[in-house]
C-alpha cells in the first residue's frame, strides 16, 4: 500500500505554517520552493527546490503518489497558481489554498489592478513590489517618473535587479523602517496581507508623509471542483483531516466556545431572516473567526427559535463529545451607535460560585475567550443602535457536569463554555512524548548547549524575553510531561536546562507530580498551605479555586519567599532526573514576572 502524500508549495510565511501543521501528523510530506532560499526546519517533510512547469509537476505528483496539493505560495505568484490549477485538474487531485488574512481596503489608499495604472502625476516613487516587478515599472521611468526599488539584500536579487535595468543608485534594501527612501513622493505596495507586513508598511509610509498606491492581489481560481480555501493553521489541519482522514493518526475537534459561537451566529442569521417562503435556505455551515484571526467553517442546525452546533471532540477524550450546544437570540433597540451584545447562560451551562475565574460568582461559566469570540463574530452581523442578547444552553449539561472537574472548582448547574484557541488538538501520550523527543533532538542538533522547556505558548512568550540570544529551536514545549522531558534531556546529554513553569503546574510539580495533567492530579490545598507556612505566609486559602489566585492573595512583600519555597520543592523532584546537568527553574506569574533558582553541578 502506498503512503499518503501531500505536496506543499511554500516559500512564504503560510508555507512555513502549513509545514508546521503537517509535521504534527508524523507523516512524510513534500515541501516545494522555487529558489530554496527559505530557512525552514523539517523533520518529516522532504524538501524539493526549483521551479516546476506543468510537465515536471505532473511527473512529480505521479511519481510520489501525491493525493493532496496545498497551495501556500505567494498570492502574486500567478504563473505557479495557474500551473497548479492545470495539474490538479488533469490528475483529479484536491487542492487546498492556504490564503493570507487581508485587512479591509482603506479608501485613503490608491488601489490599482496593474502597474500601468500608477497615476502619471506622481513624480517619484518607491517601489516595494519585488525584484520581478522592475521590468514592468520601467515604462513609467520612460514617462519621467523617478523610481527607487526596494529589494532583499541578497546576491540573487541584486543580480536580477541589474538584469532588468535597475542601477545601484536606484536600489535600497529591506532592513528597517528608516531604510525607506524619504525622497519619494509615493510608495507602491502589493496587497500582501497581514503576514506580508502590509499594515506596518502603510503605517511607516504615512509616518513619512508618502502617498500610498497598492496593487490589488490577483483573484485566484482553480479548474477543479475539489478546491478549498483556508486562512490559518487550524483550518488547514481540519481540511486535511476531511480530505485525507488517514494522514493524521488523531483528529482535532472544536471547543465548546467555538460551538457556542457558531450556534450564536446561526441563531442571529435565522432571527434576521425574512419570514417568507422565498427566503434563501439557512446555511448548513457558518464562518467562525477564531481568536488567532483565521476563519473556519462550522456545521450548524436549526430548531424551534434556536440554532445549535454538535460538539465534536475529534480523537481527544472528552465527555462533552456529541453534545448539542444551543443559542437563542433576541434583539432590541439601543440609543448607542455601537452595537451592544449581552451573553447569558441558559439551562445546562454552569455558573461560578467561587472567586478566581474570569467573572465573579453568580455569572454564567462562559469563559473570557468564548465571550470575546462571540462578540467579535456577532458585531458585524448587527447594525448600529442594536442590542443583541444571546443565551447559550446545553440540554444535557447538568448530567455531563458530574463527570467533569466542575463541582470541585465550584462551578454548579452545568458545564463550562471554554476554549482559548477554539480548536482541540488531540495527542496520545506516546505521540506527544515522541514529539518532545524530536524537538529536543533538534534543539541539541542546533548546536546550543542550553535548552529552555516550558508548558506552552504563554509561558514561552514570557520566558523568551530572558534568553533573546537563544535560537528558536532551543525552546521546547513539555505540555504536562515534565518528568519525561527531563529524562529525555538526560538521555541526550543536554547539559543545561531551564524549566519555565506557571503556578498551576508548579504547585503540582512541587508535590512530586511529574505529569501535571488535570485528569491525573488536581491542586492539593493542604500541600499549598504547608508551603505557605514554610514561607511565613498566613494567607487564608480555604476558598481557593485556582492556584493562580495566590498571586493576588499573598501580600506583595511575601510573594518572593513563597515563590522560592515552591521552586525549591520543584527542584527536589526534578534535579535527580538530571544528575549531569545544570537545572534552572523559573516560576512565572500571570503578568510575566519571574522568580528563579539555579543549581550548578
């Protein structure tokens, strides 16, 4: 049986993100760039560089059993997109376009469809449209427009610029904002989207008082009915899971927050629908913008005065899998010009009874991120002077809540509506530990003798500021598997480890739990009380709900002492796993302040 193969056309930020998404599967794929100049680290991906025409692309796809093409190339790579379209049509392959996220078109910008539309009353121009565009702009020079070309400072780009007739005096380079030529009256940009730095370039040009001309991105189309478009990593993974289910051993799912948002969008659309037989049918899928800015399509359904979304957990073990998350809405007028959205919890959605959460006791257990998702997605659907009230309910929520940690956390009456990213990524324990090992091997291979391990994105963001000189590969995520990660470090003979940890995991680690997953261990208030006593703190924690509350409860003058007690206990359990290495433990509070303890061998 042939392996399932995917071919990615990259060379862009989107290409890099696509590779990261596919790496999660642990399955081989191919990554193609035109020049081979992109710096990208691949573990399972196989790199292939050099431009492909139609014949060579057909040959490659046939030879390597390509079953899916991901087009993550630059939006202005029109010839490549055209070739991909012809090939996938001929071979009857599905294609996923990984598109950029584009800001709305600003009316203060002069938008053009091609280079010939640059206004002829412009006397001088800074062109940032790439080295390939120089020959297309040369006719403007013949009409008397003075042009400077801003290109990458690399030998191949400079050579190509000279070949197209640009002189050294006309060339400037991408280094920083100050390298922008201030003599130019106007700047010419490509509509390159958020990842192309379009907003930052426009802001820099405005700061220098330059007029802004933007070349509109080409409209891509594929001669293939199996074409899908995504604009972010979560959407790409879900599309690959749909088109090639066997590529990922485990499939992703949706958080209850995403389900509630989708249901709320559908309920709002249904409420606004004209009540006549000629109305278009309500959509079976609605677009949901996730917290990272990308948009995915989510399946919804409709009942009597409500809409719903069925929670899919993918292959992540979750008691809420398959439950129906409902939303009902009402609208009213408000004197305020800005639309106003109220979010309530209905039957089956719990409510907070203890402090320490995003909202006070008595509020519905709908966390901050899902509320923000709902507001962000619903505001564009309603006009000014409108108040929208959304009620989220989960018919089986009360029953399911007994099988969660909610009762222990003081959440009563149902489940929580949660989710920070909007997507649930599944990992078997074996697969996750294997991925940690691979990351540690890459870190060691990068040549650094210092590896920083951390629990996730938030802690990594804070701890990176302490070690700006370390390469990206030196930062490895352990999730909950602290003990396994330290054992791997010892096996690989890594001689200097920094362990970054936030308080929720730290109080579990301090007690000796080297796997801090909430399904295996919960916060022990008696042990925390013991550590407080050791630190000389008399803080009352009888009603403590979450460990992070301690940062607010402990007097500022005593936080340092308590932090060092926690770290010392963590060190007692971690240091024996690294008998030949230096271990630093950094405890990070919610605002990014760090407390550190070092031991040297």
